C-alpha cells in the first residue's frame, strides 16, 4: 500500500491542500507536510499558530471501506497520534477532548478532522499540528513542545516518516486499500 507524500515549503493550511488534492486532483489517499503554515486552523475556526521547525501534516483517505463511525475514528486518530508522540516522549500523554494532546497539562499537539465528499465518497482529513521545537503563547492555555520536554531536537522529515508508517499500518488493519 502506498500513500503518496506531498511536501511543501510553505502552505496556507495542509488541510486545505488535502481538500484540493481530493476534489481537484482525484487523489484518494495522501500525506501533506509543510515546513510552514501561514493560515493553519484548529477546531471551530480557531487559528493554529505555526512555527517553523514544528510538524504540520494532514493525512487523508477514503472512508469507503472503513466500517467505523466518525466518533470511533476521532478516538483512533487521537490514539495514533499519542502513540506517535510517545515514541519521542516517555511522559504521560493525555487527550483533552475533542482534539488537544497534553503533556504535563500543557498542549503539545492539536488535531483537526474534516470530512469532505466527492462523487458520493467521503474522505477523512486528519490535520496534525505538533509543537516539536517551539510552542505558541495562548492566553489561559499553557503550551509546550517536545524539545522543551526531552531536550532532543526531532527531525521533521524523520518524524513525518514515522507518522506515515503508523497510518499505513492502521489503514492496512482496516483493509482500507
């Protein structure tokens, strides 16, 4: 199973690129990564602050052969991301519903799921913003990054390869392709 990888130096939003690839280029599964996002977004239209050196990715795939509800997929995606982060950080990682990943009660990652439809087929886009090296200041909501927690710089390219592998294994287990 091959998931096509699309790499950009800069985008407005990796989720927007994924939507465009599905709707205009007829690509059914893929992984979008960008070094910089100018207009990253979170739940309910909130702005996602994107610093260079952090991880900005969107994984997208057809839901045609996946027999899970959106709620189940939300939980699975959070657990896949927690599994991914736990490779780098051995501290306790928690999910703050619906889409924030916390370590030491500080946000380290956000997940934005979106569903789009083309020709009667639904696609799930899972946008992930992970603070690898720098965390934004958010009033009344503490944030952190993996460098601060581990004192180890994580290579974005290697991290994205690891995340692709985690999703390939998940999709293979679902017989999605």
